[in-house]
C-alpha cells in the first residue's frame, strides 16, 4: 500500500520544528470512525493526524477489543461494498504493524453513556495516552473531565491545535 502522503511531506505533521521531537512520543487512541476517516475515506480534516502517525511524531495504540470492533465495522455490508477483502486485509495489517497492541489493564474513571465506546476510554487510561481522537458525541462529552487527568478527547480536525499546544508546553 502506498504511504498516506509522500515521506518528504510527512515531517510537516510534527509542527514548526520537525527536529524538536518531544522526549517521549505522544500516545493516541484512535476510535473506529476516525480510523475509517484516516485510512478508508482519507478525510482532509484528519490529514494532520494521519501525517503525524505516519512519520512517528505520534504513536497510536490499539487493543484486542478495539481491533475486534474495527474488524466488525469493516465487515458491515456498507463498508464491505466499498472495500474488497484484499484491501481490508492490507489496511488492517498495516494498522496492526503501525499501532502498538496493548491490553487495557485499567478501567477509566470516566464512564461513557455508550458502553460500546468505553473500551477506548479504558485503553487511553491504561496507557496514559495524551489523546483520544473521536467524533463520537458520547466520548466528546467527557473531554472536560478527562482533561483534568491529562487526556485530551478531541476530534481529529483539532489535531493541529493540540499538537501546537503540546509543543509549546500547553497540554
């Protein structure tokens, strides 16, 4: 599969000074709909996030539970009609190679109204992720409470602002 963007442009995702990477690479949880935006629909609103993941400026994490949801969504007739099985296999293999697989070992202190989305919060809390990228309203409603504990829950369109704030020392 071709890279999302040419490698020479991938460094642009790092921010104003691509050499000044943080001492610890920020960690992000990507929910299923954002994953689809990144890798299937190539949504322009998620472009900066895609670049940052591709060049390693941000590290994505996944878990067996988030993988199971992703595979179930990719098997839905509406998605399956757009993606042949070999494309699904290639996309998921690339994701599994790129994102770190970790087991959620803790329950997040924030409870999502949508039980199906709790797995993303638990994963983010377990690995002490800096961000959870989502467009899901139930998850976004928890952003203020999660921010108190160091987790930014935000839409991928807000990535550049989050990245630039983190680079300036403002989480």
